[in-house]
């Protein structure tokens, strides 16, 4: 009775175990199989395993080699443990298999105990984590920026390949997980680093541009970004540092800035007014000479329509000219007689000569206008014109008035010549003198026409 009771207790205990359990004789016959194993094998093979069955008939094909190897090891007294995915046509589950030899009290081999623990959820979670880890590492290692993760004590938790290469290239140092990151700081940037780090630990995302010199003496511009890193409970556990090399971009910006400063210097020192407008004819830049000529301060002209410098009665026509020029911009040089009226802040009208040219910045069209105040020149030219006209009138009047008495003298000379008593020498002298006077009058008339 006690023996039967012990067997019943043992059987009940085995069946209550959540793990799959089967005891197999050396000839592969099933000696004991718990309820969990019966259900699992039925799920894979569609039939129940029974005592005395050949266990080899309940091993899926992909695992048979593993089963035989583990069984032989157990027969030899060795234990085997392995994790493997067990699959049928529709079922795929991960199990942790253990094969152990079982002996009686006399140390005689009874058989092989096989335990199969369902670790499907655990294993898939591990694989998912491993996949995420691999994907994350692949991702950050293929990012061209340098990235590292620091804990609150400045220790390196993780870094990508570019970060490691950058540290070695610029500082000549090898980095390792667990290193104190502060040993890799550029001396002049230590204070700025602490400021950024403390802000990130406090939950703020910060960024800054820094200029450093590496061990080779090269100047490097770096855009440093720091982000707080949270755990699943939204507690900050560290800081993610992203370092982006912006040296090429910065050098270009500095070059553009330098060129712009040179351009502005040229514009500002030009002895004539210069105005730059956009395609909407809004003033974007004026030089000091423009302020002087038109009596405006630059802030009064910026973003104003160019018509502010043109008398109102010409606005309609000027808008038409502007549209035509924008549609087909070309260069107009100064000195080709392109005179146009302009008006100062005080309402004083001037005559100006304008040279135009267009240029583009970032695909945006701008127009450069060089202005020459020709008011005094035009006034002087008009004054000279009036003087010439006056001289013409005087010359014309004088020549006609002088020719009349000359003609009379010449007529008298001809009468005297018919008189036989005249003195030929005297008459000849009078005729010659009168002829010379007539020639002078002709020259005056001809010269007047030429000047005209």
C-alpha cells in the first residue's frame, strides 16, 4: 500500500509541474510522461503519447539530431541544456530542453529525463530586444554625426563608431565604455560643457556652436547638442550628446559674411548714391551718399518702394518700366543719356542719370541702381545752350546789319569806277578794304552755323 501511495504521490507531483517532463528508457520507450508534455506533444503531432510509446516518434524532424546527441550524452552520464525553436506546419514555439540521466538507488541507469520549458514569450522578447539593439547600433553607427550616451556621473554608456573615430582623430585618444567623458573635453570648452550638461540633466534640450583646435592645429567648428535621456518611468538617467562637424558650413558662412562685409564696404564708400531693391521694388540697401543726396536716413528708406524717390506724377509710368525690366533685366550703363526725375525728402526735384544691373542671391533677383545727380550739369548745359542761341542771334543780327553798309560801299565803288576822273589807286584800296570786311562777315555767319 505504501508503495502504491508513493507512486500516486510521485505521479501527481509530476503532473502538477508546469514544465514538460518525460522519462525515457535506454531503448527510447516512454516510462513516465506528465500531463503538460502529453498536451504539448498532442498539439504538435495531433495524437496523445502513452506509456510504452517510442519517444522518437514524437520528436519533430529538425530536432532529431539534437535529441539523439543529448540522449547519448545522458546515457554516458552527462547533462545537456539547449534552447531551440520547435516548429510544425502552424506552430512555432521556443523551448529550453534539458536532458539528464536518471539512476536508481544502486546507481543503475533507469533512463533519461527530458524537461522542456516553454520560453516562447521570454525568448521572443529577448530576440526583439536583441533586434532593437542591433538595429539601434546599426542605425547610430551609420549616422555621420558623432553620438554618445553619458550617465549622470559623466561615464560613457555607449557611443557610435563616428564618435570613437572623431575622438581619436582630433585628440589622439582611444575611448572605452565606462570612461569619464570629461577627460576628452577640449580645455577651453570645459565650462560650456558643464553648462550644457547641467541643463540637459535638468530636462532641457540645448545646443551650442564651439570652435576648437585639434592636436594637428586644425580649426574645427562643432555643433554640440545635448538631450535628456529618460527610462521607462520618465526618470532622467543620463544625457545624449550629439556632435556635428560643421567646419565646411561655417567656413562657407564666414566666407559669405566676409564677402558681404567687403561688398558693403565698397557700397558705403562709393562717391555716388547706390540703391539695391528686390524684385518687388522694395529698397533693401542704401549707402551714405544716398542719404546725403536725398536727405533720408537709411532706416527711412529700407523696405520702402523705390517710388519714394520718384515724383508722384511719374509713378504710373515708372511702375510700367519696372515691370518690363523685371521681366527682362539687363545692364544699363551710365552715360547713355538715361535721365529721370527724382525727388528728395524735402520735395526738391532733381535730374539723375541711372545705371542699372541685376544679380541673384539664393535664386532671388535684386537690382543694383547707381545714381548720378546731374541736375547742375543739365542746368549748366541748358545755360550754355541759351548762351549759344543768344550769340547766334547776335551774330546773325550783326552780320546782316554790317553787310548792308558794306553792300552800299561796294555799289558806290562800282559807280566811281565808271567815272574816268577817279583815282584808280584810291578806288582799288577802297574796294580791297570793303572786300575784306565782307569776308569777315561771311566767316562770322559760317562759324555761327557750325557751332549750331
